[in-house]
């Protein structure tokens, strides 16, 4: 699962229908391109600027494809990459009733109709069993963003509160949000969101189904089981080698994002609380589209991730250190063509977003220190054995004492004045000490030479005009003194001047 600077992968999926608008929607033979033709609306008059034809090209199009084909084509490699240390995000986007939740979780009454999440969980634990050389820990969380409030679908809440939640009523949670989206050097996470250990596939699926029962749903004319919130199911993986040091290990996460569907109130006929929910949904999806447009623009410096909690949480999932997949769910019926075009526009924008997936390696500071200490002790043992074999067992590798520094300085002084032919060096510490002594003695000689010159000559800094002027004035005074006193001879050294650079 390689690659840096890759684009977000985008696939389209049409909801199976007996009323597919073949005269308006054309899926080309490459299974990537879609042409959409919309007949002119007579209500807008004879002369108007209405666009009637669109052409889109994605990474692929699913039409009448079953769940297994969808998963094996677009999701399997992302799940495998998560076990190698790469983050992954799978996201379903589209209008209400287009099949997003079916794609993501599937139908619970049919094993064959399982969605991306159950199949990913099954693949994860199957591959974990095959990786005997690694100890892999799996944890899961399930979060809902409802009317810009974040709720833990796996949190420990009273039964009464859960019953109200499942009926779509969040009034009991109107208190200040206990969960907060935060960031650090490791990425984005939600403070206060519970994370549950899953030791096998059954436990992970039970957590998924528990969270599913607590989601907010409501009915309207286009969907009897419409999701009224954005739901994010996250799998956290920590992989440690059984054969190598535990000081370095990999961590990764898989985000499964089931976005609430965009709604046109004129079609859903929503009223009251359902209408209010639709307005929150459309607003957050609009912010998501703004983020995608900003990420796709190279000239844009600021990306408005913090406009909503959804976009803030997805900051490291869209265009970040992540293998990202978007499935654009569409409804091929004639009355839904405008929403299909809107979904395809968002999908093509997402294809312009770049990502930089890389392996997330973590170093445990405490274990790393212990590992380095063991390596140092091992190297010391090898060095002691080498010294013993070469009759150098009396050599010490401790820091130089003051007496040893004095002896080195004495040898260097004798070497410089010619009374010693060579300096006796037996280890690296003495080499370093010798060079430091040469440096110190050179600095001392330089200072002594400058002091002697200052006694004999007037030293002037060439870059200082004031010093040069003073020296010239001093020279003129001496020359005048010499001319005015015939019987007095001015010593030559008194009129000498040197310019020091």
C-alpha cells in the first residue's frame, strides 16, 4: 500500500431501480464515464441559460453491483494497508435514500448484503490471525454528529436516555457538548469519545450493532429510514512485533463515514423537527464541499476545516496522511436527476484532492532508552574484549582527568619546541584532548602576539573611520614634531602604523 502524493479515489454507485432513466443517464462502456442529459424545463420559458448536458468521469461506476463486488474492488486494499500502518477512510456521500447506509453497513437481515464495515471487520481479524509475528490490538469507537452536537453511540448512558436517542430525540443531551475535537502531532481525535477493545470479530460486530441501534433516524417521503446525522465508525490498530524490539511499533485507524443525505425540502416535505434536522444536514454538507473546493485549489492557503465539527474531525482524513475513498451514491430515477448531477459534481471535485499516505511509526521513549542502554553496554563489552586481546586492558575510556590533561599539554609543548619526536596516543579520548590542546595553545599564542604588536605599533581597524582619522592625526602630529625639532630624532617605531583587518 504505497504511494505518496496520490489522489483521493472516487467511485460512483447507482441505487438499483426498475425506473432507471436510461434516456437521461448514459453509463459508457469504460465503466468510468457518465453522460447526463436533462430536457429543457418549459416552466422556465423559451429563452433561458439552463445547462442541459453534463459529462463526468470517476475512477469507476457501480451499476447493479452487489456488496461483495463493491467491497473487493475499492475497500479490501485499504483495510490491508491499515494493518501495515497506513490510515484509511471510506466515505459515502449522496442524496437521502440513495443507498449510503446500505453501502456502509448493509442489511442486517441478510449475510450476503453485509456492507463495508462488517466485511472490513471480518477481513481484519482474518488477516490478524495470519500475522503470527505481530501482536495487533484492535479498538473501536462510534460517534454521531447530530445537529452539530457530538454523541457517543457506545457510551454508557441510562436506558431512558438511550430510548429517547433511538427515537431521534436529542433534547436530553442539550447540555454543553462533553466531547471536543482536538489536534496534536499524531492527528485529530475526539476528547471524551469512548474507545472499546475488540478481541475478536464477534466483539467488534456486537459493538457495531449496538451503535447502530442508537442512531437517529426519521421518515420522510423519500426514505422511511432516513439517517438524521453523520456517523463515523472508527477502528484503531496498534501493531507490535513479537520478534523485534517493542521500542518501535505502528498505529493506524480506519474511518467509516456514513454521511447524512442532502435533502431538498420541496421533495421530502419535511416539517417541524425533521425540517430543522435537514437544515443542519445541508449546512454541514455545504461546509464539507467548501473544504473540498479549497483543498482542490492550489492557490488556496486557508482551508476552513473548523467551520463544522464534521469537517474538523475529517481534517486528517481528507487530503491528509490517509488512503481516502469516496463512494458517491446516486439515484437513477428521472425525478432525482438534479440531485445526481449535484452528487457527481462533488465527486469530481473530490478527485482533485491529493493525499500523502505514509506508515505511522511510533517510538516508545521508555523502551527506546532501555534499548539504547543495552546497546551501549553491549558495545562496551565488545570493546573491553578487543582491548584484552590486543594487550590494551589497562586503557580507560572514562573522561580525561586534570592530571591527564596536564600530561597531554606537556607532551604537545615538548613536541612544538622539538624535544619530543611524537606524541604517545593510545585511545580516541587522547586524540580529542590533543587537538583541543593545540587549539588552546594557538589561541594563547595569537593573543600574546596581538599584545606585543599593540605595545610596539598603533593598530587601527580599517572598517572604523574614527580610528583611521585619529591615526592619521597622530601621524601628522609626529611629522610636525619632527620638522619643528631639528636636533631631536623621532624613533622610527613611534611613527609606524599598521592597519588591522
